[in-house]
């Protein structure tokens, strides 16, 4: 049988441990603690890329188009890759707009709320699995209430693509069933560049119908339009109902790529890239501005809608991380300019 040691024996055995052994144990405990902290920090790297991880669709009509874009940006030098996206509930279908992101590139996890096949209060957890540069998971939460007594025709306000400064209108029919005394008392928007007008209601037994005209104003900023309208009603149970407004205002001036990856350059190496600058009308490039003298640019002369700018970066002799904003100035009205970012590194 194994021999039992008395407490005094145990004390004497502990005292016999050498100082080197004690130091080794302390180092092991410290390394385990450090590894746990590093693991927690590593798991958090992916979540830091997201602006938000939760969205409430609130109350929406049956069949209404409801999508939310969880934008995320690669903050790191390494490529980021989305290996998979999944949802805990069929009420929400997730997709990714782009699964591989270079440094400083932006993509979105698009969460579609399936209002045509579900009703009532619904919620889902969308899990994003990353496998590069390290394994990580990010969980996004969505929820909302799908009503059966209100509908929109068409299902959303979709303006499509418009030119900068262009205005457009769209008519939406709002129908409420089950209560002929239902009224829309107000329509609110968080966007000052939208204008809404309601026609007088058409009432019949058990139904109320409104025609709503939505107008996008010429002041709408360039880029994607992802807004929503909130209908305020006299329904005490569901006083608000949401409707999405989508579209895109085409930039009058753009540069591609917006994020330039220089890669890793050796000392003295010259890296050459080409920038494509487009305009809605003919223009000339007056200057290319960059604070880093290692960058040089060749810009064409004359006025045209499309310009190709050659960019050259000459690496120095010491190791360095490169991150520079480049501004391309033009003779367009108001001195319009466009920016891009160049990133990379220099070997030591």
C-alpha cells in the first residue's frame, strides 16, 4: 500500500525544493497566465473590426424587405478571411459581401430578416467564423417583430443608383387591415435628405390605405443609402412600424483602389501601382498630395473623365510600417478631391 505522509513530512519535503525548482514553477505559472491573457486578446481581434454587433429591426410589416449591414474593416496588415457564416434561426439569413479583405478594406455581413415566411417576435444569433490570420468567432445579434396587419407595396423604397445631386421620387402604398380607425399620425426619418408626403387615407370596412410619396433630395451624400422611415400610428400596441430606404448615390469623383496594398518591400526596392481616377464629367488632375517623400506620382495632363495615375514607392534602408493618405486634387467645381490609403512594410 502507498505510504501516507504526515503533515510534518509534507512540510519537510516542500522545504527541500531547490530555489531553481521554485523559480521554474513560478515561471510556468506566469507563462500559463500570460497564455490565457494572450488567447483572450487574440479571440477579441475579430470583434474589434465591427462597428456594431447588435441590431433591432423593431416592428416591420409582413413581406417588407429588411436587411442590415454589419460593416467591418480589416485593421491589420495580414489578410482577413471569413470561412463561414451561420444563423441560429431561419428567420435571419446571413451573407458576406466579400470574404477576403486586404488591409484597410471594408466588407459587410448582411443579415436579411425573413419577413415573408415568419411572423411575430423573432431573434437570431449570427456567427461569423474567421480562419485567417487567426481563428476567431464573432457573434452578431438581430431581433424584430413581424406584423401581419400591415403591408407595403412595393416592399421597400428602392431608388437604385442616382447621380450626385440628382433627385428622385417613389410612391409606396401602405395598407392596414383589421381596424378601419387606424391612422398614421406622423412619418419620421433620421435622414434630413429624405422628404415624405402622405395622401389622405382611403377607408373601407376593416381596412385603411395610404399613399406615401418618398423623395430623395439633391443634398443626399454620395455612397450607399441605407436609411429607414418610422411610421407613427394611433395603435397603442404597436405605435411604430419601420420601412427601409435603399439606394446609391454615384460619386462624381472616385479613385480605385481606395486601399492600396504595397506588400513587403526590400530596402531600396521600388514598388509601382496604378490608380484609376474617374469623374462624371471631364476634369484635370491639378496635384497629387502625399506627406511621405518616398512616394512619387505621374499624373496625365488634359481634361477627360478617366485618368491613370502611376504611383511609385521607394523603400528606405530600415524596417518600417507604411501607412499614408494620398489626396488627388482636381479642377472640378469646388476644388473636388478624392483620397486613397497606401499601406505596406519595409524589411529590416
